[in-house]
């Protein structure tokens, strides 16, 4: 039955293929995987439709999602993430260390990385806050996508007002000196989201990161709250921290 379910998923996804979009997607995502050119909203709609069939069969969900993730098609990996999100009850916080860390280890693009973090890992961490310690350990991973995940996975919790500063601060400080576009952008994104919820916490973490922050991270971090632009001594050229 699982084989038939996987083949049905693939057949439905193939019907969303568009050769011209596929060429553009491969270039835009810089993916090593083949692309069908399916639109992301259409993939999500397919996941909703397919998910109703297996909402009471966790084993089937896990089997199909894993098979889709192992595919060499960029779009099938999208579908795996969307199905896992919609049928998240098939997973537990322990799968952050297991299933989804393995997925992140095999990521090759920013979009798959971010979707796993925002749609799956972050929500699972909200169920069990002890998971943030596992996420924090990813900052020392050899894969830049896993290191990016150590930052982005906090964003769903931050948006819900759950702020694990004991894990966020050392992660940002550790990764701040890294000069990789995707890490720099993720630091800025995380701190920007934090500043919308807790300006004081964002300022403390920016201070801890110090002048190691890249200009890109600095610009991204301070985009939402102009108050942070008055923090000196922590960006590339500052001198002191002013009172907020």
C-alpha cells in the first residue's frame, strides 16, 4: 500500500509540471536536483488533498514523506515537507534529532532548509522546549544549511512569544564571524523577528555578538526597529551601547 501511495503522490505532482518554470526554478534555487516547475501553492494544495487520506495512519505518513524526501526531484522534497507539516502529529520532538536532522544534513538549498525549520522543526520545538538544546548544537555542524537551521528554527517560537535567549545568544555569537551569505542573512532575519517581539532581548544579543556581525547581518537585524540603529559599538563601526 505504501508503494501505491508514493506512486500516487508522484503522479499527482507530475501533473503540476511546467518546463519553463522548471528551468527558472533550477536557476533561482541553485538546486542540484531536477525541477518539475510546480508552483508552491499548488504543491501545498496537493499536500492538503493527499493528507486527508492518511491523517489516521502515522506509519504511512512517515513512509511516504521519507520516500519523497529521498527523491532527486526538488518538487518532491517540497511535497515531503508540506505533507509532514500538515500531518505533524505523525512526528514527535524526538524526530527533530532523528528524521529532520537527517533531512537537514542532506539539504542543498536555502528554501528546503527554511521550510523544514519554519514548518516542522520550529513547531515541534514549541511542543517540547527541551528541543531547543538540540537545535543549538547545530551551530557547530559542518553543513552550512544545518548551521543556518540553528538560527531559523527559532523563528516560529519567537513569533509566538517563546524566546530561548540562552540558546539564541550563543548561537548568534558563534556564527556572527562567519562570512557566508546564507548565515549572515539568517542572523539578521532571526534578530529582526526578535526585535518585533522583544526589543530589549534583541539589543542584548546584538551587543553580545559585538563587532563580529557583518554589515549584512546588521542591516537585516535593524530593518524592523529603528531604535536598534542607535546601538553603537556592536555593529561594524560602532562605539557604545545607548539606552533604549
